[in-house]
């Protein structure tokens, strides 16, 4: 139960962080570069993936923390800050195991199926509701 509460608290903090950080980056980068591109979302995904990569290595090699704290940070905060970090972790684990083909399949399938699922739901619910 402690792990579940840790994830819930971390998730709330990560989601708020994503909301405010994405909004700030979107405004700043749009003013700097121009609009028409989801700068904030991309930046959050890259930052979250970088932080998770650093944490995985630090926690594996030097620092040992409780399962509750690990769940709070990795699943809760980073998981809600960006789910792309979990995607990056899974991809790198496949690559490090030498499973290049499976990693490529995972990348392609994740992107195609996720975007496809979004589009199917969008069209389906537009059809149902309109």
C-alpha cells in the first residue's frame, strides 16, 4: 500500500510539473522559434527521458533507495511528467540486450499503434457524438 500511495503522490506532482513546465516551454520556445510545433511536449519528453536515464544508472550503480521512493520518483513523478521516458527505458533495455530487431519493432509499433489508436478513437467518437 505504501508503494501505491507513493506512486499516487508522485503522479500528482509529475502531472502538475508537466502542465506548468510544458506551458512555460511552449510560450518561451514559440516566442523564440515560432509557433506551429509542440515544443513544450517534445521538451518534456526529452527532459523526462534524460532524467530517467540518469536515475536508472545512478540507482543501479551508486545509490540504493527504498522501493517506495523508487516508485515515487520513477513511476509517479517521471511516469506522469512524461510516459515517453518509460518508452525510452524499454527501448534502451532491448537495445542493450542486443535485440535490435525487437527494439525497432517496438519503436515502430508503439508510434504507429499509438497514433493510430488516437486517430481511430477521434474519428469514432466524432461519428458517435456528432
